[in-house]
C-alpha cells in the first residue's frame, strides 16, 4: 500500500498541511477527468484537493485507517456504519 501525506480541508475550510506532499500521477478516461474537474469547481477546490477529499471519504466509508488525517477533517463525511461524522 502506498503511504501518502495528505493535505485535507478542515471543518473551518482552512488547510491542514503535512510536512511533505507526494505526487501521484494517474491515467483516467476523459469523462472521468471531466467529472472530477466539475466536482472540484462545484466544491470550489483544486483538483488535487478534490481527489484528497474523495480518498478520505472513500476510506472512511470502507473503514480503512487514515493515519495522519485529523479526525475533525471533513466532518460531514459518511462513515462506514452509515452515520455522518
């Protein structure tokens, strides 16, 4: 599993920055990229931050541990048991 340093938006809309960040490069189909850009624009986020938010939300939903991510980051994320954080 790839260990990543996350930069996550906190509940107040500020940024919690880690000491380092990692570059992750992926290939996706054009319609997936368009959907990601659209979601980022609607949320007023960068594409990189939108990916971070989506990964945190997915990991919380699936019950995967998120070492290094503050528990108060993204407070409205749906948790695995269906409750909201």
